[in-house]
C-alpha cells in the first residue's frame, strides 16, 4: 500500500454508496425468468432497452454502415488507422443536427464547438478540469445523480455544495435555495465556480421550467460563474411540458453578446436517448473557444472509436430514421412509465409527477418505521433482500427528506416490470399490518412503562411512609 499513490488508496470514489451497493447485490443474485425466478430485479439502472428493435432494424437495412463499407467498398483499414482527437467531421455534424432535432429544431449547434468524449461521465469530469481548480466548488440541486460524487470530485478535487430542494414545491429550484447554497460555500471558504443541473432531472424525471432556466442564468450572471446543463435525457421527454434547453433560453433572452454566453456549457450523450451506453458517446458543447480547445486536448484520454463514429454518423444522418425513432421511443417510454406509476399506485405508493427520463421518484415515506435515514436504509434493505428489487434510496441522491426512492422502468421487459409490481404490492400488504402491530406494540410498551413507573413511585412512596412511622 505504501508504494501506491494517495489517489489509488483514498476512499473518495463513492463506490461504497448504497446506489452502487445495490448493484453489487443484484450482480450476486440477478433475476432470470428461467434460471433464477426469485432473484433480484434490477430497477437501479437507468438504461433504455425499449427501442433496440428500431436500431437493429436500421442495421439490417444498412449493411454497408454495419460492415464498415462506403459505396460497397471496405473502409475498415481507414477506420482502423490513427484518427486525431478532434473526431470525424461527419459524425460531429450528424451529432449536432440530432441534438437540434431533439429540441424541435428551435436551436442549432455548431459542430466546431462540440467536443467528443467517452460518455457523459468523461464530459462532466473534463468540464470540471477546465472550469475548476482543486478545492473549488460547484452547486448542485438535490436530489442529484449519485455518480456525480465520483464524476465531478474524485480525480479533479472539486467540491459539491448542495442546493437543497424540497418536496413541498416538487423539488423545484428557487432563488432562496440558490442563495443559501452560495452562502454555505462561502462559509466553508470554497470558491464557487458554477452550478450544474441535469435537465431533464435524474432522479426526478422532470424537466426544468422556463422560469427555472431563466433564474439560473440570472444567478450565474450576477455571481460571475459558470452553468453546466447536463441534457443527456433531452430526448426522453414523453409528456408535457416539453423540454426547454438552456441554449434556447440563452438566445431568447439575448445573452449572445454577453459574458454569460461563454459561461454556459452543455453535456450530451447517446447513452439514454438512443440506449447506447456501451458505445461510450458523450459530448461537451461550449461557446467558449478556450474551453473547447482545452477539452479537445483532454479528450485524447477518452476517445470515441472511429468505427463507432462512422457507424453512428450514417445512422444519425438518416433523417427518416431519426424522426421515427425519436417519436416511437417517446411513445414507448410514456407507456412504460404509466405501467410503473399504475403498478405502484395499486400497491398504495405514489410517485412525483414526471414527464421524462427512464425512472420515477417514488414516495415511500409512509412505509418508514420512523422519519429518519436509518429507517430509510432499513426499508431499502428489505426491498433489496426480501422483495428482490434493487431501487436507489433517496439518501444516495443526497435528498434531504427520508423515504424517497428512484425506480427505473426502461431496462426490463413488461413481464419483468409486472412481476416487480406484484412483489412490491405483496410487500406493502404484508408490511401494513406489521406496521400497525409495531405501532400498537410501541404504544403498549409505553403504557406498560407508565404503569410500571407508577407502581414504582407508589412502592417508593409507601416504603417512605412506612419508614416515617
């Protein structure tokens, strides 16, 4: 151990979070309809598996792209040889046009301002390296994606200061919450370099309102700091209100000729919208030339393979396909979301009203034995080990209110989701009487203690009177 670096031996990666521990338990005992029907169902993975048939159908109809051919001629050797870290122009052009299409073509993107990275994880960390020194802070609204503790902090040395949001207003960002987080950072002698938001939100499954985006832009303008808008779920919006990109508001509010224009950065990925997390395709979009230049140099440590870029440049350039895919994928997400909400409601469990993402923010506060995070962890362990569902507890997302959980719905079949809902319903029905009995037992114990105390006081008083005689 003494021969290793501090980075290798420190425990700041976040792997011991209940978010990751749930995955580990699932991997030890994964559900399989045939081989392991009593295993744990994975509901802690935000993965989109609902539209693979559309992707596979396109591949079957476009054998040249899948076979690394151009006009019938192999380009394997061309793709296999060295490519610089700026990325293939054809792919960057296709990517920026796809980003515009998802936003209803209300905004356009310049491929020269796009930096390719190996997934959104790499994109977010690269932006931290570009914008913050070790010990500088970014403000993040809670609840937030547990992986940010790793992505933003572990190697960069940056700090996260929470913007505490409440269920009383649907976990919306407020001016007072922003100011309180900023003052908290100052009290801790942290230099605030920016705010990072996910829009649509992970884990809430909600889109930021136009007012929230405007509030954020006003805030960073006043403070002279950056805004990172992680928009990797932008194509998963399946209900109104629609998605409002920060780029759209920047243009509407005429920020183009101000310093704010260069202090807003977008993170994007094809992991969620196209369901391709294994392809490792992420991107940074920035109007700041220095950020683009620095991030491009850093991207050499995590490039997207030329083969992947070529294949997807062909796919994303097929506008007939992308239009059909975006529409159909959103319809399927809407249907699957409704299944989860209905299944949980039948079990007596409500969800935060949401319109996007691959998950729901589930309210199980009424199932807690007491209103604290120890009780939340007790409930989470029962759901994982006894019910056989891996969901993510709110505490792993830094939620300030115990009893909230994130449950994913797009990484499994309908039959598996229905089974998960039956398990949850059975659990709630078996828990409710026990909870009542537990409460009655607590009351009974309290009454017994009162009676015992009264008898003790009576005996003490009687003995005292006897001694006085």
